[in-house]
C-alpha cells in the first residue's frame, strides 16, 4: 500500500551585511515567500515593496558555509539577503 507524504524544505534567510559574521546574526527560518516579504519589509520600512518585487535567484556555492545560496533581490534596489535553499515542496511514495 502506498501513501503520499509531503516534505517541505524551510530555508533560512539572512540579511546582507558587511561581514559573514554580521549577516549570520540575522538568520531566521522563513516558511514561504509571504513570510520572507514580511521580514524584508520590517527591515526596510522606508520603502514600499510589493511581494512581486522580490526576486530569488541561484547565487552560487558558499564554501564557508558548505551550502548553495540563493540571492534575494528587490527590483530596483538590489540584493538584500540570501536564502540557504529554495522553497521546495515535494511529494514521494512511502512503501
């Protein structure tokens, strides 16, 4: 008998700062794009940012952390932070 089960990857987000150490102090889990948008808006209160203005792109492999990184950009502003994975939801069979 097969059952489907959902696996969700919850990435960590950190704001772009002057050093890696400073940036890692801002690390928090974000469950979805909406919570990421809220986090960014809470820090950038001088800007009016729509959720659709967030751009998430593969950035590269960070050897210091041993992880792939995804940049979080705001259209017209630039990189504001990084995710350590994509927002992924997968289904698989359990036997």
